[in-house]
C-alpha cells in the first residue's frame, strides 16, 4: 500500500469512526443532526447506492479501516494501533463522554482477539465484522437497511 493510499484510507476511517460516535451522542440528544450524520456514514459504506449495505460492502469498508489502523503494516492490530484512532470528534467538548466511548472501544478488542495473542489479525477482524453484520441484519435478508444500521450503532 502506498503512503498516499494509506493516508487516504486513514482519513476515511477516522471520518467514519468519528461519524459513528457523533451519531451515538446526537441520537441521545434528540434531533440535532445525528440522523443526517448516520445517513452520510451509511451512504459511504453503501458504495453502489442501492440503499442497502451488503456483506461485501461492509467487508470492503472494514478492510480499509483495518489498513488505516495497522500502522506497521504487519496485518495485525495491537491494542495501541486499535486505540490510536480516537472515538469522538477530538475537540474535547465532552471529555467524559469521549472517555466512555474510548472505554467501550477498548472493551471490543479482547473479544476480537479469538486466539488470545494480544493482537487482532486481519482474519479475526474480518470474522468480527461478519458476526456484527449477521447481528445487525435483524430481518435475515442478507442486507442491512438504514434502520438496521442505525439500530445496530445505537449501542
């Protein structure tokens, strides 16, 4: 992966993660634009614009997120690499909420590390994505609607 491609992937991943966190905060605050931010994120993942997210689209997006976090390009994420992409807008508007989001993120690392190596391999990352997709696809049609996407990311 070229330096330019990695930088572009990192920027996209940070924007996607920040968007998810911004939505989760806004969802609890009422109608302050959270729905629009979530729709934008949904649209970024829905690359063919059919208003559904397929497993292939999720895996493509997760692949770029993984690549952007994998700072040393060894196809494994350390806790430090995983945590380096900050949850939240980074502007310090609500430090307590940001800390809570980071703690929730930290708690997601260990379950993804299914072999107990202390690192999350690309295969483990992919498996976690597939499991998350299956959980989010509540109607079992093999695609994630916006409502399923939104509901999945509320928690």
